[in-house]
C-alpha cells in the first residue's frame, strides 16, 4: 500500500496537529476530522492546536486537498 501522504499532499504542522486533535475526540477518518473543523473553530483549543501562525481556513484548505488526494475514508492512524 502506498503512503497517503505523498509528495502532493504534505500538510503543515498545524494540519497534522488538527488531525491529532480530531483523532483524540473520536475521529477515525480524514472526512470525520474535516467535519470537526467547525467544532475546533468554536473551541478554546484553537491557539493550542494551531499555534500563533495557523488558521482554520488554512487547515481547511489543506484538508480539502487531502480529501481530493487521499479520500475521505482514509484512516487517520495511517495518515499521522
């Protein structure tokens, strides 16, 4: 099986931290993690997860690309 994080899909540290955050809250696929972005945006966890430079919109754009590249059913445990 090829690695879903190929050269075309290289998420930033903020996107990886977001995927870890979503996984800790029960997400098991990339699609589920993407669906949790609104929850993250409303939470107090944004600075902790995204740091000073990351934005929800930036992560959303990266995960949009990941959904197109790896697919929504891609397992988070294989991606991070």
